[in-house]
């Protein structure tokens, strides 16, 4: 879910920035002097987003675009539900980070604490991936065992149809 929103946010910003860039470069647009500062930062932000998008693999780029299409097809209520889920997930994540920091007993300055947060998230992500992989392996092993059990059970079972031997 988080990856969906990260991808979605990236694309939404990219689209919004490109539209803003097109509007500001349009020969018919008459931008007010107050709008100039925000427009001047727009190309640099758009360029950063474009470069980030270009660094994605073709599969990741396709996934981002598909997520954008999925997002556009959602109703406002569905979008709000997803936004609320994302907020709750971020709150839980921050609580987890704060709990880890408290348990560590460390007293860090702001820069060190930001680095602690970053490293915690990296290691937590690595752990989550490892656990998901292990669960998937156990699931596959369990499914194989179930299939073998059922195969034995049903291959030795007598026919349940109405046929009787005389």
C-alpha cells in the first residue's frame, strides 16, 4: 500500500508540475508577477521528479503509471479511505520509530536522530521483506504437504458412487 502511494504521489506531482510548466511556457498565458517565484521553482522540482522517474526500471515506471490510472478510476470516497489508511500507517510507523528510539536509550541531536530514523526504516524494511519471504516459503511447503496428503487420501479412497460389486 505504501509503495502504491509513493508511486502515486510521484506521478501526481509529475503531472501537476508538467501541467504547470506547460501553462507557464504557453505564449498566451499572462502570469502575474506574484506567480513568478513559484513558477521559477517549478521546473527544478519537475526536473528532479523526471530524473527520479527516469531512474526507475521500465517495470517500475509501468507500475507507477498503472497506479496512476488506478487512482484516477477511484471515487472520491475510495481515495479518502486510502488516504486515511496511509495516515494511520504513517502514524504507526512514527510510533514504532519513537519506541525504538526510546528503547535504545540514546540521546541524539536532530541530525543524528534523522539518521537513526532513516536507518531504522531501512532495517525495518529489510526485516519485513525477509519475514515475508520466509512466510511465503513456509506457505509453499505447507501447501505442498497438503496436496500430497489429499493426493494420498483421494487416491486410496473407495469410489463413493452408487456402484456396488456383486
